[in-house]
C-alpha cells in the first residue's frame, strides 16, 4: 500500500510539472491558442488517470501473486498439513484450477524481482538423462523449474506445448543456455547421427522455441566423493566453429590442467584426489566424448551449437542434494550464457520485424543524408536568387535575376502543391518555408520592375481616354475608345485582385510593360510574357500586391466609355452573359460525336469542333429560356469595369422585351450558323491513291448503315432544326376544325408552323438536299438530293469494281478516260457533273463541305481512272505536236538566237485558231477537260478536281493562243499597226523601211502611217533604219534582213507604254549599254512566258542596239489590238512543253532564252 501511494504521488507531481510547463512555456513549445492549451491539459489529465489505474492494477496483481505463492507452498506441505484448515484451503484451490508450473515460476520471479523478473537471471534449460536429473535435482524434476541464486533452471521433457508456453513467457530470449545432462556411467556414446535421441531432442527445442541457444554438456562423473563446498568449477568453452577435433583438443587441455592441479599439493586430500581421478577419466573418454558432441552438433544442423562442457560429481549422498542448487557451477553457466548470447532462427516475427526495422532505419538515414545534400543545394540556389534580385545594380541584370527568382518560386510552388521529389523529403524538407521566404523579395522586385512601368503606361492611356471629346466621334475614334475598356479593366484588376482574370491581365501587362534595359526585342517580348503571366496568376492569392488607383482617372475613363459604348454594347453584354451561363453543361461537337455509330477513319477527318453552346440541345435546354428571361428583365447586365460594382441605372429608351428577344435570338443564330459552317467547311476527305482504295471509300460512302457521311448529314440536319416550330396535335385538330366549320364559326388563329425555323436561310441548302426540310423547301430542289447522289456513287463504284475485276480493265479504264477527255458522256463524267452540281447547290457558305463530301470522292475516282490515260495522251501530244514543233522551229529565230528565221506559214499551220494543229489536237482530245474562254484555255470544272495540268503546258498554249488570235485574225499572219516619228535634236532626216514599207521623216509635221507586218509582198523582206545628222551630213543605217527583221529590230528597242494601245520605241546605243544586264534579265526563262496585255510597263531593250545610234531615234507605235507585233517578242526562247499533265518528270522549258 505504501508503494502504491508513492506511485500515485509521483504521477501527481509529474502531471503538475507538465501542466506548469504548458502554462508557462506553452507558446515556446508551439501551443499558442487557448483551444490547443485546453487540449494538451486534457491529454495530461487523461494520461495521468490511465497511469494511476495501471499502478493500482499492479498492486492488485501483486496481491494475487501472493495468494498464488501461498497456495503453492501449501501444496508442497500437503502431507504435513493433513486434517488441518490449510489442507482444506489447499484442496479447495486445487479443485478450482490445476496448477501450471510456468505460471508459478512467473509469479515467483515477479514477486522476487518485480518488473525485471524475466531477464534478471539467466534461464538454463536442462535436458538429457532424466534419471540423472531427477536423482540430483528432485525439486526441479518435481515442479519443472528451480530458482538458484545465480540462474533459473527450467526442466523440459520436450513437450511442445510446454516449449511454446516457455517462448510466450519469455518472448525476447526464451532461454539463455541449454544444459545437456549426461551420466558418465549410463549414457552411451556410440549412437550414430540418424538415431541419436539427443539430436532429435535438441532439434525439437530449437524448432519449438525458434531460438538458437548455446549448448553446454554437463557430465556426471562417478569418482571419489567430494563435498559441495570443496567442489571446484570444472568447465571448458569451445568456439562456435569447433568440430570434433577442436572439442577433443579442448578436453585434452582440460585434462592436462586437472592433472597439474591434482599434483600441486601433496599429500592429496579429497579435492586433489577428485581432480586426479577426473583427469584420468578424461584420458580415456575425451575422444569418444568429442566425437559424440560433434555428431550431436551436426544432428541439430548447427542450430544449437556446442559451446562448452562441464563436469560435476555424482553426489550420491542424500545429504548433499539440497546443496546442489547452491553450486558455483550454476553461476559459471549463467555467466557463460551472458557471454554467449543466443540468436533467433527461422522466420520469427521478431526477426522479420527487426530486419525490416533496421532496413527502414538504414534507408531513412541514407535518405536523410541525400535529402540534406539536395535541400542544401536547392536552398543555396534559392538564397542566391533572392540575393541577386536585391543586390544587382544594372537593369538588364535585374531582369535576369527576376526571371531566375520567378523560376525558383515556380519550382518550389510545384513541389509544395504536387509533393517534393522523394530524395528531398525524409524529414528535412522545408519547401513551404523557402517558398514563403522567396515571396518577399519577389513582391518588391515585381512591383518595381513589372507593375510600376505597366501601371504608368496604363495611366497614360487612361489620361488620353478621359480627355477624349465624346461628341461627334467617327468610327475609328470610337473603336479606339472602346479598346480603352480593356486598359481600364487591367488597371482596375491591379487595384482589386479579387477580380483578376489571369489570362486577360497577363496579356495586358505584357502589352503595356516597358523597360529601359538594352535587350533584344525578342528577349524583351519573351520576358514580358513570362513576367506578366506569372504575376497575373498569383495576384489573386496575394491581395497585398494591389496598387492604389487614381480615382479621378478611373472616373473620367468610365464616363468616356459609357458615352461611347451605348445601347449596342449593353445588348452584347447580355448576350455574352447568356453564353457564359451555359458553362460546360453541353459537350463540344466533334466529327466523332456527330458520326456516332460509324467510323469516319479512312474517309473523313476534321480537327475543328463546334462549341457546345451552339448546339440544338443547348438551345432547347438553356439558351431559348435564357434569352426569354433576359428579355423579360429588360435590363442591361452590370459591367463592373464601368459601374464599379453598382447596379446600372434603368434606361428609359431601352427596346421592348420582344425587340430585345428578337435581337438576341438573331445574334445567337447568326453565330450558330457561322460555327457550324466553319466546322463543316474544315472537313477533309482522306486521299486514296489506288483503285481498290477508291472502291472501298465509295462503298462506305453509300452504305446506309455505316456511312459516316450519311450520319454527319443527318446530324447536321438535326442541328439545323434548332428553333423550328412544328405543328402539335392540338394545332392540327384546330386547323381541321376550322376547315370543317368554314365561315360559320370564327376560330382563333393559331401560330403557323415554321419547319425551317430561324436557321432556314443558313441551313436551307443542307435541308433541301437531305430531303427533310419540309414541303416548302423541297419544292425547288429539283433533281438534286443526297439519296440520288449516293445512288450515282454506288453505280460508279459498281462500274469501277467491274473494271478492277475485268481481264481488260486497263482498256476499259482508258476508254472511260478518253470519253471524259473528249467530252463524251459516261458514268464517270455524269457522276462528276452531278457531284459538282451538288457542291454548287450549297452556296459559298458551305463550299468547303460540298467540295470535301461530294466532289472529292468522285474526283479521286476520276483521277485514279484517268491516270493511265494521261500517259497515253501525253505521248500523243509529244509525238504529234511537240516533236513536230521542234522539227519546224528548233534553232530558228525567234525561238533561238540564230540568223535562221522561222517560217511564218509553218507557224500559222500550228497556231491557226480553228484549223491549226494545236487547236485541232486540243479540241479533239481534250474537249471534255479544257475549255477555250476568250483567248485562254482553262481546265473545265469537271477536270479541275480530277487532274492536274502541267502549269507550263497551260502557259505555253495560252501564249500561242493569244498570239494566234491577233496574228491570224484574217487567216494569214499579219499585224496592222501605225507608226509616227518623234523629232530628235541633232537629226535632220530618218527613213524606216519595214518589208518595203517606208516611213520618211525630215522634221516636217508628224503623221501616223499604216503598216503591216509581215507585208503581203515579201519579195524584199527586211527592216532598215537610216538617218542623217546635222553635223556630219552623212547617212548611216541599221538593217536586218529576212521576214523577222522587224521583230529583231523591236528586240533592240527600248519600249515605253503611253496607253493601252500606244508605245514609244527608242533605239540608242548609249541608252542600252548601261542596261544590258537588265535587258538580259528580262530575257531569262519565264520572263515572257505569260502574256499580260494589261500589265503595260516600260522595259529596256532585250538586245543592245548598234553602236552607230549615238542619237536616240524614237517612234510611236499604235496597235489595232493588244501589243501588236511586240507580242512576237514573247516567242524569244520559247519551247513548247512536251507533256500535258503534271507528273514526276519535269516539263519542257517554256521561257525565253538568255543568250545574246
């Protein structure tokens, strides 16, 4: 009871000390709030109560142990206490519960040694010769345990249950030493390993206890009698790795020591006699004992190693039995057990937990080391960034330092929000503290570097806005004023962080930020975007970064904007509020969602999407009701930028609710149609390069169940019906009743159904072709419909399948292609024409969709079919036209820079508009794909999508066609034109002769003179220019012979257009010598390939004039049509292309020669 009082008093004192510490030093310990202090005090009180209860239980346990000890004592004295009160008490106790020897041992030890009763004394497990143990230690054999002053002896007869109970009783170390008791007179030492009973017993002990304790063999030696008081400790220890030889050596060493000690004292008394007899006994038994112990250790698989042996006399006298428990031998064995601790074996839970705990501790220590290094390095980088932003003097360096600091903050912010890296944790991570420390220098630096310049620029713009006169504004000024709304909004966001829109503010700060640092513009823009985006994203979370706005500046800007914006922007505000109200309730529409149930891959692709608010589901589920509600309120949504959060004043001139509803509905459906048109026009048809691929595409296109095109058009038809009003059952009944009643009874007029709805104009072409637009829309659709198009596509696909599987498929494809080239009717041409009509019926708003969904599939099929025929047509053109052209004109002027002239009749044979070789070939073989529009050959609408003409071919034939239309207008080659001389100072006379047509000028009045080239009489073809100067009075001439002489002279003239029909021609050597390079440049290939009569620009001479032309001799040329004979200069270096269609091989050059 006294101890209980002391325990309770100690607990009370400890609780008071802890309570005082919490009250006095609570804030230093982190307990700052009253709630936290109350919680800690409650925990202290509760803990004290629990400990007091445990102390009381310990007292009750001691009382219970005392009762059990008394019961055990009575049980031992049962024969002496017969017929007594104590015997009746003992009998009652035995009747209640049979004793358990290990429970008694626990009670006894606990009573003697308190809480440390388990490990106060070493526990020795005695096994071996049962008779020897029972004879020498009867108490141990009777009760199963015996407490000596130096050890606890436990007896085990290898019962598994008892061993399990022993392991539970002493969990950390079940036993400290196994004492194997042997009787030297009775224990045989010749059993082998397989039948060794002691090996089996020791193995069972190790397996049951899961504990490997050292084994010490204790052999009872029958020698001369010796008293326990004179008995020495005779023992020897061996190493864990010792085998039979090592044990034998240790026994021989012990024998020698015993022999020496027995001879130290003569005459010998009982002790020396005993030692001598034991030495003599070991001399004959050492080897057998060593071998036996070695086999014994091997039998246990070294789970229980033999670490020593000891010897004790037999003590056959009964008077010595009580003194055996006091032998110093037990003290020696107990000390040996402390020096040679056991170990756990197998997968014991304690061993596993210990290994796991040690591994975890090792990993944690390593992690702490790495974490310390990593955090130290990161902390140093953060500290360096904070130091540089505060100490860097130059502006450019401060920008770089701010960028570095911002990166550090982003890094730590990401680690705080999404967990730090693994090797920076382990209890040493301080990311949150470092981040909080980095915000302080950033706030000051960003205000000085970013916010102050941007706010200054914003204020300057707002000053200009507030001073703007709002009366009589034009459109441009009004537009500029409306842009000031964003400026004011950004300025107010800096002053009111709770209203920040990060994306908007980042854009505005980037636009208005300026710096005086000398950095490249690209770097400045990059820094502006990064600084502004980071600051805008964190401004709302840091309201102390706000700036102080100038009230007069904000008020003036608001008044200007309110005056400029007007009612239209108020309506826009309502409309934008309605769209924002839809949020993400309705999913965006993509190609996959619009073709649900089909697979558009391999047929269609589209990357665009339609916002969910512009769908029929959104209109019927939200937008229509929102517009109606907004019209009922008839008020303008408040714009916090203009009103400062105050409700707007009612507008007396606001439109009525119906007008506002109609305006909002019209604005919504305009955007609705725009979004759907943009999406459908962005669709692309997947290319197919082979005939089987085209057939597969056409098959999937016309499949009624799996066609993505049909599914897409049905979805588009459904979406186009948004807002349409249909006849309900009641409306139908009312209309029928009115028809039946006629004029006898007046029936109220009901609203007529509108099957097209507000999208009837935008979606009308789609609804007409799909065939679901109502009677009013079907009346004008004629022969065009989606179903008819699909039927034609199916027929074309079947025809292509027939070609693909036919043995003469190439011939059939070539025949089909030739029919298309020649303009004859065929399935391919008819289907292609129908597809183009389908696409044209959609109008410009749906042009992209019509081309992708209807024209491209047929065009790809046409292209695949035409590809073999194109090669044969190219070959025919090359053989019949291009090679004949080359034979006629190769190496002749003007196609080459030579003295040999080309034949004009031969040229006319090729170029004659109706009967020329080129025109006849084109009209015969390409009538279906080329059309002559005026003077230009252009691909027909049918061929535009299916085939690719070589651009050089089109340019070449159009050049020749343009020349032929003017040169051969009368059937024979002839240009009619007029020439008029221009007076030149220094010249007294000039004579120009063109094919025997003379123009003589001697400074009289200038007149126009008609000429023809080439002249009808070519007896003396050629051109000559003669002149006479006033100084020398000599005649000089400039002459070119042949029918192309006039063209050769025009080539050397400088041409200056005066109007569309008049040109000034000037021949002068000095004028051309400095421009030879320019003139040659105009003669490069491609410079004169494409004629353009409207593009009249001055040009230098293509060839240098004669050196005798020191004076500029000028004439005015007036043509009857186009540029007259100047058009013949387009043929310089002209080469007729050798192919018609574009392919991998390069086409023939069609350009003027660059040779002089």
